[in-house]
C-alpha cells in the first residue's frame, strides 16, 4: 500500500528556506524560475511539528553529534559520577558511530539519528559495564541489534543512514519532494533600517541597514508513504504504524518552515489537501500539472488556478493510465469547483485524516 499526499499551499511574503546567499531557494521548472522549499527543510519541519509526537505518542528522535552528552546526562541522573559517566559515554559513542573509533572530544565525527528509547537502553546498559573492551563490544552488538529493537516513528518514516555502521541503517518509508511554486516567481528585496534608540539629540541616521530577500508563492507539495516499509521499520507494529501515518498527516498539514518567520510571520496552512491510497505499487507526482506555470486571470486567483490545474491533470492521468485508487480531498475554500475530483471531497481536515487512516491494515 502506497499513500500519496498532495498539498496546494499559498504563502504570504516570506523567506522560509534560504540558500547560501540568504535568499529564498529557487529552481527552474518548465523553463521558468520557481520558488522552492527543499525536502530536507520540509521533513525537519514535519518532525518538529508538535502534532507528530502528540499523535504518534512517541517523542521525536534527535539528529546530533552530541550523543555522548545525552548518554552522560542519563548516567549522571542515575548516580554515576561526572568523570566516569563522561568516559563511558564517549567510549560508547566513538565505537558506535564508527568502526574506526574516532571522536572529536565529546562530538562524534558524523551526525547520528537516534531515538530517546535507544539513549535510555544504552544508558541502562552502561550503568553496569566497565572497561574499554566491554563497552566496545556492547557498542558493536547494539549497532548489530538494530533489526531487533522497536522502531521510532520518525526514524521509521524518514530513515537513517550511517556509512560507517550500515547495520544501523533504516530504509525510509517516506519520500518527500521539494515543494515548488505552481507559477513563475521573481525574488523581491526588502531594504531595512534599524534605529539606534540611544542616539543623542540632534544625531540622525540609521544604526544599521541592509537587505533581505523574500518572495510570495503558491506551492505544490508532494510526499509518499510506503505502508509496508513503515510496518517493517516498526517491527510489525501495525497499531503504531497507524498512529505514525496519522501523525505524519497532521504534522504535514500544520508544519511550516521556521526561516525568517520573526520577520515575515507567514503562517499559512494548505488550502487543498489530497490523499491517494494505492495498492498497485504506483506513485504519481502531479508536479507536471504546473509544467506550464499557472497565472491569475480575471477573478481566478493563483490558488484557484493551481487547484484547477491539479484537478484537470489528475483527470487526464487517471483516464490515460487507469488503475484503482482511493482518493480523498479537502478544500479550505468553497470558491473552487472540482471536476475530476468532485466526488472525492470531505468537509473537514479531521474527516480527511480519518478517511485516509481507515484504509490502513489493522493487524
């Protein structure tokens, strides 16, 4: 079973995801410049959106080079003296993160993606282990034992890869596309000045000035979930898989990248949500609905034009390729008349989530 998620989301002026020049990320698609939000940015926003942990019922994992510090803190909480706790934590971290056993002080040489339950299990074992060779063996056995440990929802969904410890790898159950604008976009620049509050009377001029890039765009977002892979990653726990899919749907709809939000406050939820539940192994990105960029025309807004273009493209794809799929859509606004998708609409977001998750295996 594959679940596809398609969103149309219109953002007010913002700089949600910056490139190396501090300007909004972009790309060329259909021969024109588009606004873009990277998949990495979206996945982090989804993981850290509070709904993910609340709905799944499991705290999110941490991607970090500072695993040793987390383990040390747990050991200290259990009464292990600081120096002994630090030595044990660093010894474990260097052997777990790399077969070459390299560590930079209290930092591993690579980023690790590790769950709170794994940190807890590591700390409990290190409480009673002594000696470098003993801790080294435990670290190697813990890495090899990845397939037998309960899976964390976010690691199960987004995967984990550690080149030096391939036995800890987890194939992602979820694929997330870069969000792209449905229309052509030109970047704008905001020239700003900051007033020095302590200027002496009679003095003039700005205390600081500069420019910040921004744009405003209507985005198409797309992601897929391989339900079989998710259940496998969660060690066969279909109940947790059900909660994890619900958590992903809730978090995806509410997640907004944090870039420059103090300056722009672009907190704009999706206006169109579409889920496709397939059991034929296919996946259809609908990005080519916007290969020809949409435009606002007359009384039709960019948002309306984008939803209509997606609706029409879905109709053409479905007619041409055929196939069986369960489709559920939800519209925030009533000013769009769906055609190909007219019989798929539900009234509210909670009903949309329930309609999707009700299709999942129960055992």
